[in-house]
C-alpha cells in the first residue's frame, strides 16, 4: 500500500517590501515636523539629523538621476534610428 501525502498547508509567499522615493521623502518630512514640535531631546538631535540628511541626500540624488534618464530618453526618441541628427524645422 502506498501512503498518500496530503499537504493542506497554504503556502503564502510574502510580498516583498517596497519603498518609493515618495516614502523616503515622507520620512524626511516627518523628521522635520517632529523636530519642530520638540519630539526629540537635544542629545538625540545629532543622530536624528544625520539619518534625516542621508535620506534627503538619497532622495535628491535619485530624483536627479531620474530626471537625467528622462532627458536622455527624450533625446533618444528625437534621434534618427541610425543615429543621425534630425534637421530642425525651419519656421
């Protein structure tokens, strides 16, 4: 006789955690607001400020990189498929 294995456990794959630039920018805003409201003690401000500055620098760098990519994409769409420059329309 053969035994049949019945596995009724539902195996759910955990969805990967994703963060967007908007999420990170929100963290920077939250730190700014809570600091203004006095949520942190003076001794904590240096470490909180350092983390806030790293988040802000990352967001700014990513936004700049995204803007450059969008500009490069627009330039590539305007180019000839063979790489030649298109003549400008004369008015």
